[in-house]
C-alpha cells in the first residue's frame, strides 16, 4: 500500500508511522527525519533546510521534492511506502502524484490525523526539540493552516482522504488508524 500521513505539528505522524510500518511491513519515509539527518550530516542541502525548519517555516518544495524523488527510486519503496509528513503543500502533492503515476503506483489512502491546537502545545512542550518553542510552534501552525490544510480538499476530491481523531493515547489513535487502513485494504465490490 501507499499511504500518506498528514496533520498539524505534533499530531503524532511520526509516532503512528512507526507502528503502522511494522503492522504493514512497508517502508517509512519521513521528510522531517530526512531533513534533520541532512542537517546533522552537515550537507549543503541540510544547512539550507535548517534555515527554514529551525524557525518553523516549511522547507521549499524543490528541496523536499528532490530528497523524496531520490529516496523513492530505491528498491525498498516498490512494494509499499508510508509517507510521513510529505506532501505538505498542494504543489508537493501534485509532484508526488506525477512521480507515482510514472511508475503506475497510485496512492491508496491519505490519513489526516486531527488534534486541537492546545494539545499540539502540550505535546511539543513535553518533547522539547529545538523547533518546539512556543514561538516556533505558532509559526508551524500558521504554515500548516495556510499551506497544508488545503491538501485535505485536494485528496478528498480524489476520494482517498480519511480523517482520524488524533487525541487519546498512542494505542487508541493507532487502533483508529488501523481500522481505516484495514478498510482501505479490502477490495471494493
Ligand atoms: P516533522 O518531523 O514531520 O514533525 P512534526 O510535524 O513536528 O511531528 P509529528 O506529527 O510527526 O509528531 P510526533 O509523532 O513526533 O517536521 C518537522 C519540520 O520539518 C517541519 O516543521 C518543516 O519545517 C520540515 N518539513 C518536514 N516535511 C516537510 C515537507 N514535506 N515540506 C516542507 N517542510 C517539511 O509527536 C510529537 C510529540 O507528541 C512526541 O513527543 C510524541 O511522543 C508525542 N505524542 C505523539 N502522539 C501522542 C499521543 N497520542 N499522546 C501523547 N503524546 C503523543
């Protein structure tokens, strides 16, 4: 299966992706992790990306699309892939659709994990990553609202969007996600 996780910062995309990739045995592709790794490795791309993610801005589409295209070309993505935090803009979504269409590998499902803003602040304050300060989280939420939320309509029109309540324990959220994924796996009659 090819599945996208979308949701505000701290919605639990990374947390749930770890569980779902084990459940389905598919490759997990997190653009947040890839960008942080590139920064830690000291690459030019990583430095460029950090100047955006450290202040809560989305990294420019061409940078993110470049690293995803490279990763998608690897053999472990052929049988299935869980896109965690990608796409985050409609323009990234259009590029992803085109890349997947080229290989006749359409998306099966987009899971929108929904949580209220107050829960975002509580969770990220507990995590304490450098981009989890109140000011940065406010900026990330603003970017989410203007650039990422329109994705819901984009995928709803394709009939593959499912909304999942992201509040409660990680186990409760996973159970909700597992249910929509298992439903999407069933062949339509
Ligand atoms: P990401 O790494 O994708 O991170 P995120 O949105 O902060 O978090 P996520 O939803 O995965 O939350 P998590 O499970 O970790 O992005 C970081 C930055 O990279 C972005 O701001 C952006 O600048 C850049 N970026 C990434 N992809 C991009 C793209 N495609 N285009 C442009 N820029 C891009 O959970 C957060 C915390 O909550 C954890 O501490 C976790 O333990 C806790 N938690 C999770 N579920 C919980 C639950 N049910 N109950 C209690 N706590 C929970």
